[in-house]
């Protein structure tokens, strides 16, 4: 059952990326309402799967990994799709987040 909790956490993290992406697209889209609804649904599903994951994974570990994956993936989407700035300090920040997530997983 612990394996399914990790699967739920990964799914929750993917949906965690969906809501800032939906809100960003909504700012420049003629389909603004659709993308806002997309963001709300992604937010709800993210929370639901985090709930399932926390049944077996400690809350601190689950939350840190959930936000770490969400933040890192959202950052990368921002850089590659929306041409957000990429410099040494921003890259190091994301590397530190990813390293922290890996260390938390290794210890659990």
C-alpha cells in the first residue's frame, strides 16, 4: 500500500503544476473562464491525491515533496514555455529544491 501512496503523491504533484499553469494561460487567453476552471479542478485534484498520499507518508515529507515537485516543474515550464528568466541563482535554487526532495525520499 505504501507504493500506492507514492503514486498518489506523484499524481498530486502533477496536478499541483496544473493550477499555476492554468492561471498563467488564463491571463493571456480568450478562453479565460475555461483555464480558471482548469486551475480550480487541478487544485482540487492535487489536494485530494495529497490526502490519499498522507495516509501512508508522513505529512512533512509528503508536503515538502508535493510542493518541491510542483515548484520545480512549474519553474521549468516557466523557463521553457513562457521564457521566464534563467540565470545561475535561479537554477541553483531549483537544484536545491530537487536535491531536498531527493533527500527526503531517500530517508523515508
